[in-house]
């Protein structure tokens, strides 16, 4: 029977990032419980269980865990969680479940893996907490009800085969012989769950209590969709090791059709006793997913399920055509499963990512029947609601590439890449946020991420480079981009209360830069990793002298952050603070010109010695407005023509495109889209991290062409806080036409521009006005539908 489950929304008043704002919460009625014999330093998987009776009333419950939980009712999954956060922002989810009368079993599969968990997973103490509302409070609320708990000895974290997968946590070994879960759990192994911690409540005399500060989740459930897809493209007897090139004969293995039946879900495949087989499964698309492997029999069979983005050429660096597999090496992140002879469904505790799977089966004395090979797709439920039509027949494939990349990097937070790190970095996230704003109206994930970065200000007062993360990493350059990201949100969405709550942290962070201003008024020797871009000529992504000295790039980031903060203060009703920030930005900008301007070349140098130059410095100088008139024209000419500039990667191309748009050359962005067309031609399903050879095949900072199609080519951008005023300044180049729709905080913007017909058809949401800039004309726009002659 399929349960009717509803994820409950937030309380009517949004929490602003401070747990004390929500002084009473339903989950406060519960206590944190844990296994009484598990020590705090142990890596452990646990199963909590509570049997109860229902008269048919709906069950409303609130649940969280440290580190993770999967909640099941009568064997059916209710949800996974909690949403990623930190100790001051630990989330719980709320559900309403329609129950039939009779006996039921509520279970929670929980684990705490410490150093074997993904690096983005923060932990304090092992714990599980659940509060049920009446009439189930006494029967189910932890600390009141008699929950049972057992160690799941069948699970243990293991080192994955792909040691390059930094940050994603350990692979899983599931030995069903050790503990036959989820079926036939030995009741004798259960003990009474012990109260580990009471809910955190600060003392009335002001003493803070350590522990989880619980907040209701602001996110919907992650996508949870069963998928049968793809093709078994190769296989054979024996083992395909990571150093073995795939032989051509593997494409014609006689058992491929039988394996395809298991993947399609149409018929099982049986592996004889004492047999070792492998298969290569092309999913056809990039997925983030929990594996689902259904088997019967085969006592002692050992199986591995590995994931990779694409196989490598023999040099172990390049991947080439992602559709080609023969003669290449499959280097996979691999889980291991061992059967107990019964009917079992194997999965992993955390999701995996990639396009290709390699599965090995080695049977013992009994045959193994695989009844299904599938997976449960997971990601944030971000679906493209905007649309765009262009005359370029190659762009739909680029759009699909970018959409898929953004989806695969959207989970409980945004992530830099799903396969290698799964960490949220400020620079990546800013581009992911902007791309999301033009894709869909839902901004819950955006607020979650901006709030988490705000709460990360513990390294010298700066926003952390990546967060949440057990290992704090600091970058002043990325911290400054948080100011730009907050300004973006304030203009692209309409939530003044949220922005106002973040302003406190922004003011505090910017003040912490003051001690690093030298006698010339320039930032010098910033702490942490002053990353700017992956440029071959630079050391660890830092601009020349950016790590320990004085860099124009670092200071230009600072000017942009000050200007963004001034915009916010002015809008938030603080004109004096805005004036102060503007004056500071002007002083630093003048100092940059004084110390980095090369009169002979007409360019901003990277370092005070004026030895090297980059696209980055020219683009940021134009965006920051520190060069005007003839100087600005020379900088732009150098950006467009100078042959010896250090070149931007896909990531920093965003700022190059922004500078082109700001200087009236937005149509030049269209030619840059050829790089993304090359990704499509190379068989990529998601955009690459860097130019080839790229480590990651999925990096959503490279999904930015989607943003620029709407915001630069179609030219639709907010001209005021909350998108209350729209400015449409198209950059179509030779395109005769563009049309589409784009989300707006109050509805939708529809646009159609027909240049041969000299016609524009536009529609703005109610009460929204704007301007269409076209060939030197400024045409006023009103709410509703309007047809204009161009």
C-alpha cells in the first residue's frame, strides 16, 4: 500500500537564522535518543524501531538526527534528512501521514560516520529525535515512548576505489550475512534507546547551552524517483579493473540482452555458481541517485557497484568523447554488497553520481538471480519553468546541458560538483543562484544557502569559502562574492525581511577587511586562500601576489563588494552607511588605478610591478567602474584584443560576459557559447568544470550560459530592489528573433522580439513597470501585455 505523505510547510513567520526567534517548537517536546552502548567516537549504523496502534487518525510528526536518518513507516520510505546545516542551524522536517487503523511500525535508519561522512556533513553527538503530535505523542515521541534500537552490523564504511573523490565520504559495504535487514531483523538484538540529550534550551540567565539549535526545514523533500533507464553497453567474464582498458569484444558479450532485461525491469538475469561477470551500464544521462539492486539467492555472492562520470583514456587524465568506451579505463567510486541467500534489496546510505556504472558479480556455491537494477534519483526538485526560443539550432542542446548541470548540483545545498566534492563554495554558488533565478520562481534553496554562508563567519569574521564543512576553509575573495550574491538576491527576488536579516552579517564581515588595508589604501596579505580562477600561469588559482602580497584582483573584488553593499544599504534605508561604503570603494578604486595602471599598454596589471596582465583584471576594472572615458576604452580594447592576457576559465567567463554587456558588447557573448557546443559534441551531458582535461564533468558554475541567454542576450534584468522595475536591453547580434518566458517574483515576464518585423511583444506582471532599451531609445513599459514598434 502506498502511503499518503505530505511534507508540512514552514510556520507562517519565517525563521531568520536565529533559533531563539522560534522560542517554542513542536519538536521541543521530544528528547534526543541513541544506542546506550555506542561510544561517541564510533562509526555506526543504527535502526530505531517503534510499534504502535492507530485508530485511523492522521500522524503528524517532526524528525531529525545527527548525522542522518531515513524514516520508514511499515517498510515504506517517508523521507531522508536532515537538511544540511550546522549546529546553530540544525534542521528538522515535518510530515503529515494518512494512516489506516491497526498496527504500524515506524523505523529510522540512522548513522554517524564522523570522518567517513561527506566533508559537508557536520556532527556534534549521535542522536535521533522525533516528536509526534496528539493523539500519537505518548506512543511515538522520543523520550516518552519506548523506542528500541539495534546496531546494523551488516553495514560499514569502506574506502572507495576512486581515491580522487575528495570530500564525498566513504563507500558502503553491506554484508547481509551479518544482519539480515530490512527483513527478518533479530528482535533479540534490540535494546531500549537511551536519552542522549534534551532539546537545547538556553538558561534564562543568559548562559548558552551547547548542542543542536533546531529550526524547521525551509526546503521541500528532495526528489525521490525510481528510474529504470539506460543500456548495458559492454560486459564479460572476469573482472574489469581500473587499470584495464575495456576490450572491444566486451561490446558483443552474449549475456548483454539478459542484463538489459534486469535494467528494464522486464525479466531477471541469473548468474551461475562460481562465476565472475562484469557489465558496463550507460545511464544515457548524468544522474545523482541511490542504487537499487534487488536479488534472490546466491549465498555469499560478492557484488560491487561503481559509478563514474566518464571513462579515461590510457593517460588517466583525458576523457575525450564521452560516448566512446572501448580502450578506456573505468575509474569508479564503488560500493560492495554481499548476499545472505535470501531476497534482498541493496542500496547505499548516500547518493552517488555519474553517467556510467560498472557492476561486478562473483557468485559462490549458489546461483544468484538479479530481479532488478535501478536507482532512486535524488536532487533538489528544481524544474525549468522558463522557456526560450532562438534561431540557433545548436542552442537547445546547450540549454539542456546547462539545466542538467544545475539540477545535478542542487541538493540540500548547492554543490560545486556532485562526483568529487559535494561542497558549497561561494563563487560557484553565486553563479548557480543567478542561473536558478532565471530558471524557476522557487527561491527556497537560495535562501537556505545565503543563510548558511551568513552563519559561517567564524574565520577572522569572514564568510567561509565553502560551507557547511567540517574543515573550515577561508578565502577573502570568495567571502567578498557573498556580498554580490546577497545583492543579486535582493534585486532578483522580493524578500526585504530576509535581506535585512543578512545585512548585520554583511556589515560585520566588511569591517573585518579594514585591518588589511596598507598605507596605500590597498588590501595586502589577506588571510586564507585568495582564490580567483583556475589559470595555468597562476599558483593554486591565486592571482600574482594574491596570496601574500598586493593584487589588483583582490582589491577589485573588494571594490565590487563595497559597491554591492552600498546598494543594499541605500535600499534598506541607511543612506549614511551607503555613503560611507561608496566613499571607501572610491578610495580603493583610485588606489588600484594609481598602483596597477600601465600607461603604455592601457591595461590594469595583476601586480604592482606591472609585469603580467589578465582578462580578469580588465573585466573587474570595467565592472567596478574604476576606469572611465579613454582609459575604459583602452581597457576594453585590451580585453578584446590583447594576445598575452591570462585567460579566464569557464567559471570566470561569467565576469567577462558581464563586462561585455556593461560596455555595450553583450552580443559578443553569443560567440563564446561555441565552447559549450563543443561540450555537447564531446558527448557531455552536463557542463565541464574547466577546459579539457577537466577533472569534473559536472560543474554548475558552467551552467551560466542559461543565465546570460535571459539576462544578457534577451537582456532582461531587475532595475530596482525586488524586481519592482524591469529593464530589457537585448543583445541579439545577428539574431532576427528571440522569444520566451522568465519567472518573476510576482508572476512571469513574457517576451518576443522580432527585429526584421520591427516588433516587440512584452508582458510584465501586475504593478511592475520598466524600460526597453533599443538602439539608443528608452521605451517605457507598463504592467500587462504591450506590443511595441521597434
